[in-house]
């Protein structure tokens, strides 16, 4: 029996908000993610695009492959332009329009960081999506702070592959006390669809971290991009979970805040971290020590996640007076 | 005028008036002019392939097809679809060696689909009470009708009669026995294959217009020459019934050394059989196991003596296990060396020699080697010999050489002989050089029927063969020969086999099969009645739910969801499957790698 991808058929067959003709590379996962995101958000959406692969292949002005409005903006300003658009829509009273900033890892982890941090702190009513292909792919595969340890890029070439770990953007965003944080992957489209639908309902800053395979930059066969992304989750390198902000009052006096962690995908078929890394050409030069280190780090992060989810359950039960 | 146009445009784009239109430069241009299809060097096409189960079936049974129909609860359609390739589901659902289940791709995940049980379910649900819906109407073209005489009513004879009838032949089956069915009726005991099941399949054949002539022995009641003169085609299917003699017993005159096959036949005919208290069965094939379990049911203490080990045994492992449960003792790696007789020609003792396995021989199994001097005694009253059966060629005259142990046939199963005199004589089943299983016999019948039809139409069989061969083996598809529509109306590729390496197991959920309801050994060992129930409707539907539909599109929408270029177009279920927009498909191949069942093929452009 097949595990069906649980997206309502009604939604699948209705008019697509993304049109073909984009110049994305063969096998790029970003259009798949955008397609699912727009299916979930609907046509009352504004997309803010800083400099990134997507801004290039969606079609430069005056062309666009999306049937929703796009604002092209400078690299570092995605979050702040989105904040402005959201404020303007608020003034016009168009409460049902969601503003989605759609930035790559450069526009999130590095160059877009200050604007993002500011918007997150102000808890602006925007949805910030980072489609993370783990390097500056658009300009020809340069290292970013999202590039994982051991990866080859043109600025970490053979002989000096990247030795630093990937920046933990999820914890950074949670440190801003935003309303909703989730990770998702196009390899699990129904989970992604549900998260975008959910984010649309939440007021305040929403952050969704998407893994997005890049066949030329990851040195993989275009046909395998979804498969490799699935392996990232199966090996726990990219765990799929979501974090809600819980607000509850004790005796109607004191407010407490807590994080509600939910792990959405518990991989049934486990893949080793080594198996995931070795499936990509960019890790062809990785050393065994780096693999061991990554495996340990991944295991630790996973255990912490499971621990946090257990804590959440305990907190919820305590609040409900169960224990 | 311009203002009017602008306000029309404003309303079209959901603004209240043109003043609401943003003063920024807004473009509505799209990228559809950029036909990215030009990037492509390989393109995807939807193409149904041969699942591993169908590839493993010697008869080329379209298992996935009828399992899908069954899953849709279209029981009657499933029955007739199954009968397209494999005419006797109630019989093969009980006695088949189930090559399909060994090949099932689901074994990687949990356990194979119980295809044999499902086939039995389909066969039992619908006894053939109505004539075949695809039976040709012969009225008005009688000059083109050819006649076929089938000698022997075993599985290959039944099969050739069925398929030839569907091809419009006038068919008569001759059998020397009063009970029709050959090995199915006389060789296989009632507890494995009840006699009513065989009888009802013959009712089905007569409903199709096949003439049945039991009690007619060719070569005795009617000479073979009469058949070859009166009928356009003759099909020989008299099987292998002459037991091979042991050298050891050749010179012994002892009524307690018997042929296992003869015992099975006597029991099937209802004759009284006198077996001693302690029975030894020599051999490791299905006849040996059937004889051993028959003897157990007659209250004997049974030992099976086989010269190789369990893994080399030709009998089906499941049969061996059930025989062991019923109390049959197996002595592996042992061969009879000497038999001592009492003065009254009863058996005093059977002396066996221990064996060990040597290097592999031409059959691919380890050759047993005698351990000199290591012997043991088996006290027995009766010895049943089941070391093989050979065909009986007496009635064939000079068509066979005296040295032949099988009939030599050409590719089209017509017999190769120095003295055919233009007769159109074909042969199948255990008489020719194929494995001795029921399903191989059925497959040979199908092949011969198609070969005769080709001969009738004046078409070269070798040309047709390449068009109707399915999978990587020798199986032929009758549906392809008849141009019957497949279950999925999409392109069919009969050469590509979908094995477990091509299945994306991430998309399948573990789901154990239903437990078989088998009577416990101490209850079943006293009775010749069947001990194993047909699946219930719920169990059958549970099993069909487990089928992964390898190589066949099920409209699961995976390709639709994952296409990065929005180039898989849904047809909202008006017609089957999806369309591909080749103007924009870049040929990335994600649809293929994410297809759970490999129903897409990438083909080179240009």
C-alpha cells in the first residue's frame, strides 16, 4: 500500500499560481517548494524576492512566472521590504493578504540577517521563507554560512574545503521569540503544504526553513534532487519539525512563554549521515573525521529535539492538570 | 476613452477603480514565451512495464492487472482478466509452485503478496457458469474453422483446448481414463486439489464448446493415424506416467515394492490399496511427498528417503514442511543400498547408505556421493518408489526414436521427427523438455495454441513470438496476440521488467499479510478432505491492498506534485493518467525517480 502524499486533490487540480517557462536549472527543488507554498497560501499573496536564484529564474522585470505580485528588492532588504508591504496592506485594510519574503540562504543567513533580525524582533506580520541550497548558487557556488562542513564550493576548493559548521538559523530565529518557526522539505510536500496553510493563519513573524537541493552546486544528478533531500531527513541531517509559541497564563496574573516542539517526520527508513554525504559530489573530499563529527553533531541535535518535544508534552500536560 | 479602458482593466484586476492601481510600474508579463522544452535531451513518457511477478510466471499471468480489478471490487472483471493468460485459477490457486511470490518485490519491505491464495479466491468466487465472454462466434465461417484433437486431459491438454477454442478451433479432448484431468485428478491427492474443482473446470470447457471423450485410449481404441487424418491438428499431452524403476529392485519380485504414482492413482480412483504398517518413500519430488502424505492418511508410519538435502529437494518447501508437521519422517542424504526379502517375499529390511554432497552437477545441484561403508537399516513393510516419471511413447510408433526419453519439439512445439509425413502434431506438458509443473504445462498449451493459429493463418510463428513475448523469460501473452486492451489504457512495454531496484520503497507502508487458516496437523492427517480455506473477501481485499502495482501507473499524483516545471498536466480523471507538456518539460527526470513504481520511462530525444 502506498503512502499517499496528503494534499487535497481539489487543491492539486485547481489553477496553478506558478507558470512554466522559468529558467531554473533542471532538477532545482526551489520551484517545487514555491509551487506547494503557493498552493497552500492561495492567490492573496505578495512575494518579496531579494537577490537569489529565484529572483533570476522567475523572470526579470517585466516578466514573472508567478500569478501573484512580486516585489524585487535589494539583497539585504527582504524582511524590511516585506514588513513595509505588510504595513501598507494593513493600512489599506487588506487583512487577508499574506506577505511572503522568499530568500535564499545568502539573503537569510548572511546578507539578509540584520533586516531579518530586526523584523523578527518587532514581530512583524510576515512570513519569511528561507529556501536553503547551502551556498551562493546563483553566482556560481560560493560558500555561505549555510554551507555545511566538508562541502566543496568554488571559494572552499579542493585542499581547503569548508571546516566550519553550518549556522544554526533555527535557534537564532527562536531566540527572537517569533510566533512560528518550522523546517520543511519538498521531499515531504504534504507536511510543507500543511505548514504554509498554518503559517497563513498565524499573526506575527513566521519563519520557515526549507532545504532545497541544487543539482549543479551539490554535484548530484538532477533526477535525484528530491531523493537526496529525503535522505537528508532520513539521516536526521535536516530534521523536519515545527515550533509554536505557547502563551499561557497562570492564575490570570503572570504570563509564561514556552516553545511547543513537534517533530513531524520520524524517518522510518534510516540512512546514515555518511550515506547522505556520499550521495553528493560536493562532499567528495570530506575526511572521515568530519563525517564522524557530523554524525555526532546530528545525533546530538536529534536527541535534543526529541528531548524538547518530550518537555513540551510535559508542560502541556502540566497545564492541563493531567500531572 | 483611455480612462474607460483603464477602469475596465482595474475592475478586471480586482481594484475598485483605476485610482487604486498602484503608481509603481507593475508588469503582467509571463515567461511562457521561454519554451524550456528545448533544453531537454531525455524525455519522460508514461509506459506500463512488466512487474517482477508476471515476469516470473511461466504462463505470463497479468497478476497486477487482475489484482487491481479485485481491489476495485470488480470481481467478475478480475476473473475474466485472470483467465486471459491463465485459464484455471481454481486449480493453479491450489497447486502452483508460485514462482510469482518468490519474485514479488514486496519481500524487500515485509512479505510477498499471497498471489496463489488470491488466485484461488478469484477462481472459487466464480465457477465458470457462463461461457467465456470473449469466445468467438463461429457461425457463417465454417470453412475457416480448423479442428484440433487433444490427446490427454491434463493441464497442458486443458490449456491448449481452452486457448484453441478462444481462437476459434473446434476442439475434442481424448483421455484413456474415465476421470478427466490427468495428473490433476489422478496424481494430486484430493486434500491438495479437490476433485470437484477439476470437474468444474471441465464443465467450463464444455460450456465453451469443447468436446470431451473420456475412456478413449489413443493407440488402442483409436489409432493415432485416424486422428491425424480426421483432425487438422493433433496435440499430444499424455504427460509422464511411467515410473522410473530403481536398479536395485529390477530383479526383485516383491509385491510390496510399488510405484508411488500408481498408488496415488489407485487412491484417486477409489480402489483399495494394501500398504504395510511401515512405509518408506524413496525420492524427493512432489510425487514422493504426495505419496508420503497419502500413506500418512492411511494410517502408516512413513519415512521419506532422499539422497540430497532439503535445499536441493525438487518438492515445494511448503509441502515438505506440512508433511513434516503431519508426522512424515525425512531421512536426507540417504540412498537405498540393499533390500533383503523374507522367504514369503515380504520385505525384511531396507539398508540405506549415508551420502554427502559433492560438487555441483549439470542440474545446478550438489551431486550426492556415497559414504562407503556407512549404512543404516530402515525396518519397512512397503517401499514406494518415486524417483521420477517418464512419458509413455508406445502409441506414437515411429514418430519417436527408441532412445528418446522426451519428445523433441521445435520452437512452436510441433514435434521434430523423421516420420511426420506432413502431419501437424504438437506436444506439450511433461512430454517435452520443460520443468514438470502444472503452470509450465499450461504455458506450453498456450504456446501450442498460438502456434497452431499462426500455422492456420499462414504467419511465421517466430515473427509473432517476438511481439507477444513478455518479460525477460519465455512467457507469452495471449492478450497481446488477441490485441485485448490492458487494464491501464497507456503505452505498454513488454520487455522492461520492474525488479526491486526500481521501486521507491520510501513510499510504501509496512503492512503484514493475512495469516493462513490451516487446520492443525493432527486433525488434517486423518482425512483426504482439503485442510486449507479459501481467503475470505476481507482477507482477499487486504492482500490486494498490499500490492505495490510495480511498473503500472495508479494515478498516485506523485509526478504531478513533484514536477518543477508544472509540465505534468492533470486530466481531472476524464481519461486515464496524465499528459506531459513537452513545451516546458526540461527532462530533469524527477518524475521518474519519485514514481514509486517505475511507471515512467526516460527516452532519448531525437
